[in-house]
C-alpha cells in the first residue's frame, strides 16, 4: 500500500513539475515574441526618424528653386510633424500616408523645375530618401511578420490560455493605405 501511495505521489509531483516547465516555456515564448515585435517597431522608428531628419533638407533645397510653391512645402512639413508626434501604430500609419502623399506632391513639383532636378544636392537627398524608403518597407514587413507570429501565438491553443492569464493582448499591424496601389491597372494602347 505504501508503495502505491509513493508511486502516486511521485507521478503527481512529476506532472506538477512538467506543468510548471510547460507554463514557464509558454510564458517565455510569448514574452520573447512580444519583445521581437517591440524591437521591430523600434527599427521602423529608426528609419522613420532618418526620413524625418532628411525632409527639412529636401524642403529647403526645393524652396530655393520653387519659392512660390509654399502650400506644397508646408504640407510636407506638417505631415512630418504629425508623423513625429504619432503615438500608436495606427496614428503612425495615418501619418505615413500623409507624408507619402506630401512627398509625391513635392516630387511632382520638382518635375516643373529642371534646374532643381539637376541640382547635385537634391539628387543626393533623393538617393538617400530612396534608400530610407526601402529600409522602411523592409522594417515594416519585418514588424508585420513579428506581429503575425505574436498574434498567432496568443490566439492558438494553449497560448490563448496563457495570454488571458498573463494579460497579453494582440498587436496592431502597420498598414499603409495606398489607394493608387489598390486601383485596377489601367492599360492603354
């Protein structure tokens, strides 16, 4: 009889130890993914800051050639300020839509000034901006991949149980609305 009780207690202790290790492992994996999401967001932020730092130089260069185009230049500066002040992923995405639109207007403006398009400083700034835009696109994709992994982990069993217990919540994707990109392609001959 004592042997049966001993075996039962040993099995019970073993199951408790396994449950503790499973709990620790699940908690740590969710925390690890959350930290990867946060790190990916900081990488986006680094690239956005580079762009924000570049925008005033770009505006000043264009301003020298297009003095009467004040409205376009102010919209770029205002969009930059909104981007810098954004606090959430959704606010940042909205600000990035504004910045993209404002920069497109600025580039369209540059098309009207051949001297500006030939200016070496302007061309250098444009090259830097193109590089930053590529880095932002990569960082945004990496962030969204990490968000997907995190959200999947806390929505599927048994992660969803641990997410509720430890109060983990879903993260927002960094989505940019680009209406032109979603329109059907128009082909003309």
